[in-house]
């Protein structure tokens, strides 16, 4: 969440940042400030009453020492105690409402983030490689069916639409990709972690999936109030980053670099009309995720490094891709700056997002109450970052479509051959 001091000291700038994102989150700024003012006034009034009570208590002691009547002063003290209790309630209510409002305000974008309403304003930063020359390229659905890699009917039979079954060489290719991705990122200095696939509600709030995106999530373990307390992880970002929730780190502990493979679960509510062909958009999919927790002075510098680590996957596989920077109207809710890596899918004739690499500044750390103690002994909030390293379905799509051969076979990239065990599908 945002630092209340930033809102308090420069509300106009905060409103402008939020307006650039689109929507009406900027309207919450006044409500947050009203709560802040009410809380601070209640606390100031309470302190004044406490001082008065202290003075009166001393008077009571002196009067009793002289054997004088203290009933009137004691009644005044009781009245002060009642006022203090009432002010405590005001401060608590204002704090709770302020916290609720802050959870519903997105992060402020980086000052150099391109301003725009939607993805059409996302500039291309760089490209790698070139589009392969393929006459009449087939899409991954045809290729997967021809080679018996994916069973769509089986997925529907077991779980419904939006699920698939990888079979035979198709399952082996998926497993090979996962192992290749993990080994590559471990070589880049990340610690491999294996995390639960169910996460608590507070973990989802900590990384910013809740409350905004609850309709897209698979919730479970609802209490009598109907509120879900556990969720199937929508991305490894949630369990991995929350490994450090409510912790105070030493500055020497930074940076923390972790990589994890998990299946990911998303309802994709409201996705009607999007490209749902094949395995491009599913309710369950595999992903390898990169997470870093770093000193706040290095967050945006590390974003460039993390993005390069994600790009290294596509470079080793020899797949053509491009990197775009997301504009203010397209950047994620919790992110301050994001690069999307888009891989070329010739069978579809377009680029597909295969990785999204983001710096969240201290936004997630504040929500998770994750801090570190700096060299001066001051508790500070670190920056958190993550990026797909990468998402498997679209990588799978791009590999099949870019590596298809004229005779109908599919060439396995050299870097993947030791994992897959063959050079051709």
C-alpha cells in the first residue's frame, strides 16, 4: 500500500499519478486524508486529556494527603476516562477505514512510465532475433494434435473447459521445459523453493491480488461470513513473496533471490472475447516465477537485471521476442514499472506475452509488513520484484510454432535437447 506520509505531504501529485492509471482510484485520496485527520485529531485530543488526567491525579493525591474531599475531582477524572475511551474508538475506526481505503488504491507508477490509456500506448523497447521464415505456418493446436501432445477432450472430461491434459511426448516436453527454466535461473543466482499451492487470504492481500481481483481467483475454506480464507495460488509470486511476510530482515540479508515452479489457478473472470484458442489462456497452467527482495535504492536497477534473466530463457531457446514497457493505463495494480516480454507465435501471426517483470517499490512490503534494519538501525521497507521466468503455455506455443519444420516435424532447441532426450518431435 502507499505510504500515508506521501499522500499527506503531496496529495495533488498522488491524484495525478492515479488519474494517469485511469479509473477513479484518485477519488479515494480525500477519504484517506479525512480518516488520517480524524485519527490524528483524536490522538491529539486524547494526549491532552491524558495530561489533564495526570495533573488531576496528582491533585487527588495531595488533597487526600491533607484529608480533604476529592469526590468532585475524582468525578472529573472518570469523565475524562470516558472521553478517552470515546476518542480511542474514533481513532480505531478511522485507522481501520484508512487501512481499508489504502488497500484499494493501486501503486504509484514510476515517474518515467509512458502515459497512456491502454496497451496501444506501450512502446517497444527492444527486439531479439528475427521472425523465422515459415511458409504457411500451422498454429500450436494443429501441431499438438498432429503429434499427439495435448488432449483437449480429456481435460474437459476431467475438469471442464479451460483445462488440458499433456500426454506422452507432450507431457515430457512440458516437464523438460520446467526443469530447463529452473536450472537456468538457479545458475543466475536464484534459490529454488518449493511452496504450498494454497495461500491464506492475508497473503493474497499482501501481494495485491485482493481485494481487487477476488472474482478471478479460486477461493475455498469460507467461514460462516462467506469470506474465503484460502485460495489456490494464481501465481508463485504470492506464496514465494509472502515467505517473508511480517519479518524484519538485516540489511545484509538483501538481496533475496528465489525461483519457484508452481501450477497457477485463475478463473479468468470477464475474459469472454479474448483469445482462448488452444492453451493460450487457461484456468490451470504451469509457470516458473522469479522473486527478488532488494534494498530500496536498487529496485529499478534490479528490474533491468531480472528482465534480462527472463529474456535469457528465450535467447537460449533461440525464440524471437520483443520487450515492451507498459504505460500508466496498462501497468499492473501493484506495480510501479513493468516490462512485458512477448514471444512471436507465427501460427497465430502475433506476439504473445510470456513474461511480465515488475518492480513494486515498497508497495507490497508495506502490505506484508516486511521490513529490514539498515546500517543506522532504522527499520525500512525493501522493494519487491517478480517476473515470469517464464509462463509455460505460451512458451510451449511459441516453441511449437517457431520450431516447426517443412516436413511437419518440430525441432527441439539445442539447449532443451539434454532435458527432452531427443532433437526432433
